[in-house]
C-alpha cells in the first residue's frame, strides 16, 4: 500500500499543476455569463471518477466510508480553488488591459482603422448609447440596469429585499462625435457603480403589514394634526403606493464610458464592432471612477489568488491524510 501511495503522489502533483494551467488558460478568455462552468464541471467529474477508482483499487471498505468523505472534501476544495483561480485570472487580465493602455477616443481609432492601421486591443473612450433605451426602477433612462428594490431602513442601511430586477438593451454602442461602434457584451462584462434611488415597489412584493400601518404621503407635518388625520382618512387607500429604495447599477444613456476590447470592421460598409478576444464580450466600464477600476480589479484578482492558494494547501493536506 505504501508503494501505491508513492506512485500516486507524482500523479496527484501533476493533476494539481494541470488544474492551475487550465484555470489560467480559461481565465484569459473573454468573460461570458458563466466562464468557469465548463472547467468546473470537468474537474468535478474527474474528482468523482478518481474517488471511485481509488475506492475500488484500495478495497478498504464501502464507497461511502469516512475516508471517501474526506477525499470528497479535498476534491471539493480543489474545485472551489479552481473557480477562484479562474475568476482571479479574468480580473487580472482585465486589470492589465485597463492599466496598461491609455484610453483612445473612438474617432482616432476609427481613423487609424480606415488608414489601414489596425488599432488592435486597447481601451476606447466614448459615450454609451442603446437601442432601445430602458428605464431603471429609479426612473433613469439607461442602456442596462441591475437593481435590488428594498424597503426603506433606518440609518441608510439596506432594508428587506422586495424584488430583484435587471434588464439589458439588445444593442449597445459606443458613440463618438461622428462615428459609433457596436459593442459585443454580456451581463457579466458590464461594470458600473451602485447608486441608491427612491422608487415605487412593485405590486405583490410588499408585505401585507405595510398596508395595516399608517403611512403619510410625505414627510410634512401632517402627522399629529387633526386636519391631516381627516385628510388621510378621506383619501382612498388605493392611492397609497409604498416607497422603496433601488440599489442599482445603471448604464445611463449618454454617459461617458470605457470599453476594453478590439476594434474591427463590421459586416456592413461603414460599421464597426468592439469585441473581446475571439469575438467574445468586451469589458464596459462606467462611472466617474472608471480610470481607477483597473486597480480595484487587480486587488480583487490577488484576493482570489490568495484564497485559491489557501484552499489548495488545505486540499493537499486533506488528500495526503486520506491517501
């Protein structure tokens, strides 16, 4: 049995090395809605098959023994570490693109492309456009939004979640002064700061207790005054709409933004497309702190790498004890 363990040790080390290499390779690809789904499913299947083979070869007990549970825990830790490495590699590549290239106005990039000089991979600056425009729960005309509608809580805290709303325009464009380019995007490639706005809660999302307590129409001195009380009694209760707060990420139409991707010609004459590597989604960054987003992405990447390292060491310890 000791000889079997000695022979299995280099195989386990090679599998760990291959796990890291494949994770970094997938992390360098462009972001999609779930860029880590395929490798994680593959590693999970590999872990299950490995556990089954080990149990049948060692013949130390049933498949559902305590040793098998420990091995399963180690495999789960490895899969989670692989996911963290994938997310960290994705964030690191996007941070490198934002911090390593100065933003180029879209007009200059298009002129260079018309002159036969491929601008290639870079950071392009322009104004966000959408067809058709949407409206966020906070009432902002936008190209996309991802909002959490919550009850109003004291001290600016987040109240109870009432609903989760998100929508994306089918076509996003980066517009310059005279030209514009269609942006290939995915929901995970859109970055915008979270802002808080007042809104009206959707029907059916408010608890019944809200309608059982008095709610003044505004913050005026109606409360406590006889005239105000009679006015509230005379007002039909159907006109009372519960107020809520929308914690939303919004891509405002006409807002200045940065797009990290590759500029190329479109399918029709005079059209242009901004896409990621291999035609994938480009990274769209909005908000006043867009130039500093590269630093936050880099910190996020190293945080993921550190967590993946800790989980890998824990998995190695668990598996070495079980084997």
